[in-house]
C-alpha cells in the first residue's frame, strides 16, 4: 500500500500540469461554445445549443466535414496498406537492414511544416522537378489534383510510423501457428492471410484509431501547401475551424465546431474499440 501511494504522489505533479495544460483549454472552449463570444463582441451570454445548430446548418462546415471524411479514408487506407507492405518487407532477412530502417524512419523525423515546404518545391508547377517530369501539372493549384496531392504528401510522412508499429507487431507474433500452417501445406500467401493477419488484427485496429485521429485534425500541411485552396478544394475541417476562429473572429462558433469534430472522433474511437474487443 505504501509503494502504491508513493507512486501516486510522484505522478500527481505531472497529472496536475497535464490537467491544467489540456483540461483548462478544453473546458474554456466548451463554455465558449454555449455563448455568442467573438473577438469583436465579447458576449458571454448563455445561448444554449444555438452555436451548435448554426454549425450543423453551415454549408461550408458540412463541406469541410465531407472533405475531411474523404481525406481520412484516403490517407488512412493508403498509410495502413503501404505500412503493412513495408513492415512485411523489413521483416525479411536481407543485407544492409539498418540502412533500410533508417530510410523508412526518415520521413517521420521531419516536422510536418518541413515536409510541406519540401514537397511544395518538388511539386511546384514551374520550379519543381516532379511537375516538370509530368508536364507542368499544378498539383496544388488545380482543383482536380489538390486534395489527392495533399493526401499523398501526408501518406509519405505518416507511412513510416505505421510501418514501424506493424513491424513491431510482426516481431511479437508467436511462430508456432505459422510453423503449423506450413506443416499443413499452406503457401506463404495463405499463411499470411489466414494466420498472420488475424494475429495482427489488434495492432492494425489500434493503428487505425491513432491514424484516424491524426488525419482528422490535419492542419499544418493544409496551411503550408494550399491554404484550403484552390477555392475550397482542400478546406479540411480543422483548417476551416482555424479560419472561423482567427480570420472570422468567431471564437464561440469555432469552439462549437471543434467540439462537434471531437464528438465525431469519439464515435469513431468507440466503433473501433468494439471491433477490437469483439470476439
């Protein structure tokens, strides 16, 4: 009992700091979402769910939510698929393995703003080498390509994390089920589909939750690469909430939209958790 209380007391300062840094802004934003507060008119009058109703009737917010859903589906799907492919390849025995580990991990070590600036130059319609090779395509200035280009840049950075997590999952799997499958005459592909993937399912679902939460709040790449353009082709919901708060000066409306996004994220987390714990 003494050691348990000692551990709690040692953890208490960190928990208090975490609660102050995370809890206070969340509580303050929640309180603001029930008022009409703007930077031009600091009105703290209680208005109930008015700001939430306004957000759900805002066509630009709904458009941003739809874009975010499409973006999350595209990026998470590609990130998990490519991450699993890289993890399987890195799980094999081959020379210079350490160098390949470093090469795969490198994109994850670069800050998102740095990634955005690098790819902004690579895909620049006049100065970029890749745009030159494909005939001067304006990847971020053409509405037909902007969202897909933004998603591929994001996948390039996020796939490192997915590959390393899945590689750790592969390394932790027991060998006996695979050996039994090979003894029974299974091919490597059959063993992967029928044995490895089911055993890797908890890791895949946990990674799915993490990546969904990360991609749903994508802001930095949008800010660096497109600023939501062209038009509203890449105006994802996190960037739209930023514009609502700091360009539209409507802090209470942005807070309500932020909590709606948080609620949708929690719904997805609960759904994934039920998939994870389902027998």
